[in-house]
């Protein structure tokens, strides 16, 4: 049963004790007038994760015997949560000292169905041009009048009320590969009338870890070959929003142009060439689209 105005932080973690220790230390020094709790979900880490020698009374740890994916981990955390407000975070985020107080005020005094922090790189990170583009979410997101589109609504750092999350049964755990499950949930929320999606104003969070080009590429290829087909099979009406310009794509594919452009952009990124923002956006789209076409 939810406790009115209580905050429940749900944190899925896989094999990252160092960042979990840092996250817990940052959260420990927070002060908040609202009741809150932390639920860490160890998603099958080879070495069991720990909450440290002296965990706070409002912390708990759930353990999966094998890795089941972020969606299943978040679902298990939300099922254990007692709060009215669910805060979904990631272990690679830095938690400021006033985080709980500020997010509590936002939850109490804002109208929203889904709200997300914009993310920015921690200042101490040494990033190449591609990583800096990925980390600069403020420049890549273009909410209209503060409202996020479905494709921009990610659960990396978000707040949602427990009631609609549970009403829709959370993430689809059959979509356990990278990508797809987040858009599936936000789309189902939209269709159920929970369509007020907003950016949490003037409250970005810092990322202390950003994947390199090869890792990002692998994940997007997995999304294009597995996650995206699963999403479009479940919601075929999304085809036109995601697979844009299908006729033009088929024509260009006849001469192999999408793969050629993707390869050339990849070479420039590997050489750490600074590219226009539209070139990076095109590259990300081509990785997914070419993987989808080749499945």
C-alpha cells in the first residue's frame, strides 16, 4: 500500500559496487522533511552487491539470482515500494546534497504524469566529441512548452506516481533486451490518459559515467535487431513515428547508401572528429535502422 507523499527511490544495479557505494554516500548526507526510502535491486551481479556496513533503516536490497534486465529490476523495486511517488534513478548519476528536498517539492507542487531530469556530464569527465554529444541531453532534447515527446521520455532519471505505474503493470518483462521497453511503457501510459510528460525544471543531474562509442554502437544494434522489432510487433501503429520515410529508405537501400554513410560516420567518430549535431543524430538513427533492416 502506498504511503501518501512518500518518496520511493528504485535503483537497479548490475555489477557496479563502486558506483553504488558512491551513490549511497551521496544519498546519506541528504536531508528531507518528507518520508522516503531506497530500494536497490541487484540484478544478478556475479558478486553480490552490498549496502555497506551501516545501511540506513529505510534502505533495502533485493537480489535477483540471475540478470533479468532493468525493466524487471525496476518492476520488482516498485512492487516493494511503499511511496506514492516512485523515483527511478541510475547508479551512474551524481546525487546532490539537496536532491530529496527538491524532488519532494517538485512532486508535491507540480502537475505531471511523468517527469524526467535532463542529464549533463560531470565536469571531471574527459570526453571525446561523440561522448560529449551523447551527454549533452539539454542540447539534444527539444520539449515543446516543457512537454516531452514519447521518444524523449526516458526512465534513466524520472519520477512517476505508483498508481498509474502499477495500473499498467510497469515494464513489459518479455522485452528484456536493450531498448523498446521504456518506449512501450511511456506509450501505454499515454494511451491510458497519463500524457502530461514534463522536464523537471532547472534541475539537471550529472552523469559520472558515459559509455564509449563501441559500447553505444553495440547497444543500438541490439535495439534495432531485437528491441525495436518487439516494440513494433506489439504496437504496429508506431511504425510511422519510428521508421520514417520508408519509401525513401527502400530507394537508398537499393544502392547501399545507408550502410555506406553509417560506416563513414563511424570512422570519423573513431578518429574523434568533431561533427555537426545533425550528423551525430543521423548516425544514431542509421545504426538502429540498418540493424532493423538486417534482422
